[in-house]
C-alpha cells in the first residue's frame, strides 16, 4: 500500500505501514493512489522539455569528423558513415532530419555541374526530376542561366581553390563543394567533391559553414 507525499512541488509515492489483516467477518479494501491527470501532464511536459533541451544543445555543439584523407567540423548530431568505392575514396554523412551528404575523392570526382539544363550541338535541353531531357530551343535564343537551379561561387579553402554550389531556392537543388586539384599523384590529379540535394534550410546553412573547415592531408 502506498500513501501520497510531496517533494519539490511534485507528487510522489511513499511506502505506508502495512495494515493489519482484516478480522473474520469484516471486509477490508486497499487503494492505490494515482497521480491526477493535471500533474501527470505537467510531469510529461517537463520531461519533454528536458529532452528537447538536450537535443538543441547537441545541435549547437560541433565536433570534428576525421575521414583519414580530410577532416571537417560539423554539428554534434551529424554522423559519419563509411562506404566503399571502386576507383576513389567515397563516404557519407547523415545530417539532421534524414538528410544525407556524400563525398568522392579521386581522379574522376564529379565537378558538380548543374544538370537541370544542358546544351548539345547548339540545342538546349531541360531535364525534369526523372532525368528526362526535353528540347527547349536553340542556344542563341535561350537564357540558360534562368533555368539553372544552382548558383556557384569560387573561394579558397585550406589554401586550395574551391567551387561552392548552392540552390537558388532553398530546398530545391544541390549544396556542395568541389576542388578541381588537391594534389598530383603520378600522372593523375586528385579532386574532391561533397554534396547533398534538397537539404533543409538549417542543414544547408550548416553544411556551407562546415565546408570552410575542411582540412586535407595526403
């Protein structure tokens, strides 16, 4: 049997003395105290707020992910995932809310060109979400930049020339970085790209910040 008590303004249960067994011919009923619904909701709310506070704190913190050939500083909630490539070094990162980012370091790393529009033999083709090209017009009659989903800028990261790619409209396009020359090995040049597609606004902002922290090593 339990009795009601209180501690720090919240209800609690404390052991009660054992009752004597009922006498013959008499009935004896024992009851168990249950926390009132209002106090239960208050307690659950406090627990939920504490959990959310821990998650927000972890998001605000940063950590360094070491991929061997390079390091990058990212939010504390992002995770490193190993992958296996054929002729290059590849891998993944899992971001918040299910977004993912991939990278590729090698001779043939993708240069992150905008694939929403391309030109072939002076003909302009627009590419839909299922990668189906549709003829739009002749190159001298079409403003190609108008149909590109992404915008680019060139900068310097870790002493190396880098191309930054980000969507014109947040959430619709690619967020990435590309290095056309990390170092030369034999007759080949190692390149690097890292990108994610259709990221949330927060992940896009944080990934662009993370790009600036990239540090490479042979």
